[in-house]
């Protein structure tokens, strides 16, 4: 599947992530297991997406001596695209428990596949790094709309974190937001005629929450 190196696209092919993704793709994987696997995978993906965060040296007193030790300059803000983004949020917050969290609610109009906003609440984003999370980067319409919303708040940088991407979605995000790098566990083959990723894993929101 299309994983050739591409600027602004990071495919995290760690064996644990790939193994868990395969279990999530299986149609017989029940919702509680899917949710648990997604949390575990997002924790591992968060580790990669934060790999190059800036560190400062700060003085700390250990029980024995004083030393200069590294500390994050800034904790990124995590913004979840509702509702499926919350499935990724869980694991990301396990490695970034101090992160402040924003939500943007977008649904896909099933006729036009366009993103329609129904909710938006952000902590201050100006000059902060934002990690925008949504498990599925399909047409790129929701991602692009959410990125427009986030960018209006003047963040310092934005990274888009997903579980699965379609080539069409990556291209759409990079066309509209060339400065936003995408992190994903896999880039699948294509979209079907109703905008689902193939081979994919079905509707991520339904699989997380047991709806149909
Ligand atoms: N959203 C999903 O949940 N699954 C897809 O395949 C595409 C968009």
C-alpha cells in the first residue's frame, strides 16, 4: 500500500502499531476491543508525533544533588474532531496528561461528503503547537475544515494525527494546508464511491461506540 516517503507524511510502521491496526481492521473485532486497541495505538502514535518537541534545560533538585534536566518548553494542545477523534484522544492524553483539549464537531453530509460544523470549543491556541486528531483521513473535507478553524486562532504549528489515511485525504490536506504534516499508521488504497477508505476498517465512530 502507498507508503513511499512523501514530504509532510509520516507513516509510523512500528510493528506493535501495525499488529494492532490489523486487529482493528477485522470486522469481527467487537467494539470494546476496538476501543482498547485504538487507545493503545494512539498512545504509540502520540509518542511519534511528539518526538521532536522542543526541550529546555531546567534546574531540579534530586534527593541527592542539583542538576540541569530537560523539560518540555510547551505542552501541545490536542484538538479532537468529534466524535471519532475522541477515540484517539484517550491514548494521546495518557502520554500528554497536562495537555489542554479542544473539540470541533463536524459531520459529513452524506450526499455532498462536505464537512458541516455543529460545535467548536478551543482553549487558547495562539502560539501553541496543536495536535489535531481524527482516526480516519478520508476525503480530507473534515480535516481541512477543522484545520481552517484551528488556524484562525494563530497556533505556532499544527500536526494532524490519524490512524488510517487515504491518498486522496493526504493530498487534500496538503493542497489546502501545505504546512501541516500528517502522522498515520497506514495509507490505504483509495476511497470508495461514498467516501469510505478501502480496505479501511469501516466507520471508526461506529466501531468505537458500537453504533451502526
Ligand atoms: N470515516 C470513517 O469512519 N471511515 C472511513 O472509511 C472514512 C471516513
